[in-house]
């Protein structure tokens, strides 16, 4: 066995898993709290990526752009939920349709502002770590490290903070939460804002490695939905586990087999999980959800 | 857990599943970012001396379905400029047909690189009574739109490289690109040229997972086999791929001396970027037909890169055949054409040849004009950019070129066809 290919596949798998996990975490948060499958999550990711690029052309550095994008996208998410999704709360299907409409709107905005071209953002980290003949670009490690930090922060937020407990309460039973005096709508807006920030964070991290173009979010979004099913909708830990399974198997599948074969394998895995474990890999009990 | 909760959970799972299926279907539908191919020849002005007044010309509607957004947007935007430039030149000169002056009335629609959108655009053109349609130029998009127009007496011009393969010969279909398929095709010839130029010990092929990518891979594999160069890696990547690191790791483990990636700049550029990051810079890298030198711009560490020019390099100031086009382009857009603007010729020459063919035919009837387009000897188009020859099924075609990049210096060479 080629040891270098094996080790490189592990690294590549972790990077893929991190990208998928970031998208899936945002999806699962919105789904857990609002019962909405937000198709526009990919567009929020794309918007984050393009804003970083746009700021870089104005001389704003990557690390300065990062908090600007996160705060801006959180505000956008809060606004979208209060202005649009809150109005169709009782009919989740309408929320789904709104999210599809947002894809068209954001897509058109991106198209009109930045056009179809591909752009490079100056890499924030150019260091390459070499272990034997395995090379690990620092920017890829950044994606993995930030995803781990986000998972820890999200877990602490949901488990140990009062707003996090409130969000979990809303996710589990919004009527009971309201009876306990929790301002349900406000926490729904906050959940959507956090989800939007996670999506844009994904975009910010992606541009550290990949060029920006209108298709940047297509694959991560599709895989994010698969991860959502694999891990269990509404379970952050499940999202991360699902992303790991998908990312690592994809890297090894492409490295040792073929991409098209790996795609088939992923969908077979999805069917198997849906058949034998329809609640997902993690979501076996109520407590395991948000 | 109560029954109500279980039902809610079930409904939520069903919603997610339906959403996923919808997304998968959407991905399948919009999938391939294919490329397409080139076309015909430029010219500057002349439509023949005439004393006919063009003060109030009669309009000839022309519909154009161009991929200005979507997967092939980077090519489509250049196509759009080529069409507009040619229409402006033709209208400025006036189109003299049987003693009467005409001009083109262009209706350009963005097909978003989507077969479904292109079909809708075609139907709109047909309902408007348009007799001339340009595009789409992307093979997979063109095939669908073209099929929807069967039976209509409309002259269609496209630079797609797979149109003739999928549609067969139609006198009302004017293609100006040599096919990519078969041992007489461009891709096969490209493999031979690369083998002769770089003398690789082994080759890796990574193509987009769609009909054009498969066509490329078949042609390249056959071409390298004929040149006795082993292909040690041949795989496809799905449309929308941005992370090529797993592919690069697999290719690197095979240690090829030449790597071909297809076939759009939006794929090749990130691939090259990530190859440099992975320390994989020693092979000769080649962009499959569809990609340009824009792929390697801003990338340092790779010495040898090559692309196939589907029409004619228009950034080559020393080529007299493109001088008229370069002058017209610069006058219209304010800057000289760059290495990727050769795509503009795909339609630029078509439109100018169309205006000339109308004069030759003495009619604006599509059948008569098509006959003139297909049968007129090359001397009828003295001011076009390139000399066209006609293939076995009477399809006009350019002689393609290869562009070889060595540490920033580009050399263009005509590609000898079998």
C-alpha cells in the first residue's frame, strides 16, 4: 500500500468532512428549531465567499473581513427570519418555497455584482507543513481547526448557555417553551442568525483554499443535505459524524477507486441508513437532538 | 415519546428526504458544465461593392441562445461579444441581397447553460418566426434545443463540437468546428501532438463526468495508445467539483509525466492551484479542449502547460490572419483580445459569413442561404479570419491550434489532423 496516498487521503477526508460539517450544522440548526429545510444555505455560503473577495479588492485583509462577514450574515439571517420565514411559520412548506426563492434572488445578486468569472482571494496562510512526503497546506488545516472550534463553541453554547438552553427548549417543544416564558420567536430568529453565520463562515473558509465562482457552494450544499440525513436531522453531533463518514469515504474512494463509484456508494450508504436507522447515525433518543 | 411527537418526527424526516431528492434531481438536471467548440472566420467589413442605398434597411431577425451564465459563462460572455461585434460590422456595411439592403436585428437570450432554458428560448424564437438562430454553443445544451426545433425550416449555426455526432447531417445546420470524436477528430490529433512534443513516459487523464468529458477521454486514450504512451490514470470528476486534492493525491501516486485535465478553466485553474499546494509540479499539465491559458494565470511553480485552441489564437499579434479581427475587437471594446477571446471567433465568423452568404444566394430564404454557406468556395469569403475546409459530412471546420506555455512564453502551432 502507498503510505503517502493513505495519509494524504486521511487529510483530504478531514478537510472535506469539515466543509460538509459546517454546512450541515447550519442546516440542522434551522431544521431543528424552525422545521425548515433551508435550500438557501448554499447561497448564504456563496455570499460570504463573495463578500470576502469583494472586501479583498478594496484592500481589506482576510482576517479583518472574517468578523465583518460573520456579523453581517448573522444580521442578514436574523432579518430574513423575522421578515420572511416568521410569516409562514405554520406552513413549513411555504418556508421551503421561500428558501428556494432566495436561491434565485441571491444567485441573481451575485451574478449582477460579480459576474460569472472565477476569482482568487489572497491566501491567508501560505505555510505548507510537510510530514515525510505528505504535504498539508496550512489553509486546509485552518478549515479543519475552525470546524472543530465551531463544534465545541456550538456545543457549549447550546448546552451551557441560557440562550442555548432556550433554543433547545424551542426545538423540543415550542408551546411548552412559550408557557415557560421563553420568547420563542426571538430565539428562532437567533437560531437562523447563527445558521446564516455558520454558512458564511463556510464560505470564508472555502475561499482560503478554492477560487470563488458561482458554483462554489453547489457540492457542499448537496453533501450537507446527505450529511443531514446520515447524521440525523436536528443533531449537531450527528452532522459532524455524518460529515466524517462522508468526507473520509469520499477521499479514500477517489484516491483508491473512482469518483463516480464513490458517488454511487454514498447514495447506497444513504439508502441503507434510511432503511435500518431512519433517525440517523446519532439521533437515537430525544436528548441527542438540539 | 408520544405518538404526536413521533408523527412530527416522521413528517420532518420525510420533508428532509423529499428535499434531498429534489436537490439531487436539480443537480442532475443542471449538471454538466460542458464546453463546446469553435467556429468560423472573421472579417472586417466588406460585403461586396454596391451602390444600393442602406439608409433604411429591412431587418432580418436573428435569435441567439448564449450561455452567459451557468457553467460555461466564462466562454459564453466571450461568445456574446463575438456575436455583437459581427452583427455591428455586418449592419455597418449593410447586407445587400438582390439589390435590396438589409440589416440584422439581434435578439440575444441567456440560456444559463441549461438545456431546459435553451429549449424555451428556441420555442420563443420559433414562435416569433425567426429563420436564423445562433447557438447554443455548449454541446449538451445545444443537443436538447436543436431537437426541439426539428421540422422547422430554420438555419441554425453552432460551434459545438458534438452537434454532428448526436444529430447527423442536416443542411440547415451550420457547424464550424471539427468533431472531437474518432481517430480523425481533434482530440485524437491532440494526443499525438502532445506525445511528439513532450515525449511523456506515462499520462494521467482527469475529465468532467459528462458526454463531452467522456468523448475527450476516449479520443485521448486512443491517441496516446497509438503513440505508445501508457495511460496510467483515467477518471472523471462530477460537475461542480472544487476540491481536487483527492484526485491529485491519486494521480501523484501514479507518477505520470503528463497530466490532462478537462475541460473548462473553472476546473483547470483550481486543479493547478491545488497541484502546486500539493507539491505536484513536475509533470507537463494540459488543459483539455475548452480550457485556455487563463487557467494558469496567477499560478507559480508550474513550468509546462499546454492547451488546444479551438479556433485561432487571437492574442498572437504576429498572425496576419487575425489582424482584422484584432483591430475590430480593439476598436469595439477598447482593449486587445486576450488569450481566452479566441472563443469570440466561434460566432464572429459565422455571422459575417451568413451576411455574405445571403448576398451570394440572392435571397434570405434559409435553405438558399444554407446552400450558399455550404457550397461556396473559400474565395467567396476572402476577408474572413481563417480558411475553412469542409469535412466528410460537409461540415465547415477550422484547423485548430495547440498553444504551448513554457515559463510564461506561449508558442502557437497548427494542429495536424489525421
